[in-house]
C-alpha cells in the first residue's frame, strides 16, 4: 500500500486529523473567512452554505479553507456542466455528423469525482460522518491556553443536515 507522506501504513482519516487539530488553538477559527476572490458568485454561495455548516459543527479550521475552496470550484464546474447537459442533451453531433456523447458528461463526471473526494476529507458524506469520533470528555487543559467548550461535532453536524 502506498505510504502517506513517505510513511508506511494507511492515510489518516480526515476525522483523526480534524480531532487532533481541534485542540490546537492556532487552527481554530471563530468565523468563516470570506470566500476567495477567484470563486464565481455561485461558488461563493456554496462556500457560505457548506462552510457555515462545517464551522458550526467544529469541522473546519484555518488549514481547511483550501479544501473547501477546492470543493466549491468542483461543485461549480459540476453544476455548470449539468445545466449545459440539460440544455443541449447528452448526445451531440460529431464533426463527421454522427451522434456522440457530449464532452460535458466527461466534465461533469470528473468534477463529481473531485467533489466526492474532497467531501470525504471534509466530513460531508454519510460514510465520512460515521468516522468522526465522538468526544466523551474534554482533553486535558494545557496551562495558559483558553479552553473551548467541548462539543460533539458529529451530533452538531447531523443536527445541521436534518
């Protein structure tokens, strides 16, 4: 099996990484930063929608905003391709005049693959949510560091998506 960052073994689950980052004040964010300028308007709306849910569930930190932006770009590409497929259909004429599959299908499928991959990393799929560990108790408090309220992120996220 391929290693993770040059190491042997499985790649850590996103939830394990998120759990370890939750206790590091430098990765914690209190509010969702504005969407990057390079996102289109509808991608920025998705940034706000999904980002706010992740923030309220405690599943996003400063290091995760690039992954969220990647998801939003793939989501935008996917929705654009689907809208164009709806307008023009799944079959188009080839230069020789024969019917062929629309290139938009390949674009939609690739964007969907990218989206699903990032969704798993961010905890946005049902399977990914089952891997988010429940926090039974607060971690030991380090001296001089403020302690945040302990929230069960899985329960909070599941309440948001109901």
